[in-house]
């Protein structure tokens, strides 16, 4: 259970997540998504003409859409973590160091599309003192070390 700390004392208690751990956590999450997509493709997809990968349409495509939302914004909105973030003990919180909600998680997710184009999110996170990517800045979130974070409970 998260400890409640007086407002204004969060900043000196939290440690921002390392960009390298964030990249590794995303890589794990993406690998899990890719693995699920391959299994889905074997059973429900149509192989591409070149024999590499699968094409989804109809209900299988809708299923993959919901799996993507379950792996990223829904899990982050409920727990602040994806599977990869849990492995590396990092957590998404808002800029007031409170747990994020589903709305902020979806904001991060959709702005992540911009982040992953030309790897601009990594560059922005490396030059930002809070290691925030564009999705974090737009959604007013930060990623912190979960072991050292003092996250205020929802009241």
C-alpha cells in the first residue's frame, strides 16, 4: 500500500526512472504484444503474400486492438505499470506524484505515436531533466523508480 506524504515533499523523495530502463520495459511490452500477435496470426490471421507476418481483419483485428489497449493504457491507468515496467520497478505517476488514471494513460499512449516516430521520444527524454517523453509532457506524467517513489493515495 502506498504511503501518504505531505504535499510539497514528493519531489525530494522520488527518483526519476532511467531512460535505459524505460526503453527495456517498452521492449519487453512490445515483445509480449508481438508474441500474442504471432499466435493470433497463426490461428486467425491471413499470411502475407511474402510469407512474413499476418494480416488481420474483422474480429481478430478488433481483438488485437483491445489487447494493445490492455497491455498499455489500461494496465498503466489501473496500476501505473505495464509488465515491462513491473520487471524494472518503474511506475507512471502524475506530476503531483499521485497515481494516474485511465485518461492520462490514454493520453500517454496516443502521444506515444509521436514519440516513436524517428525515436524523438528517446531524444526528448534524454535532454529533459525529468526524463519525460512527449507523451509524458502532454499527459502531465512522469515515470519514477517504484521502489523509491512515495505515491500519494487517491483520496
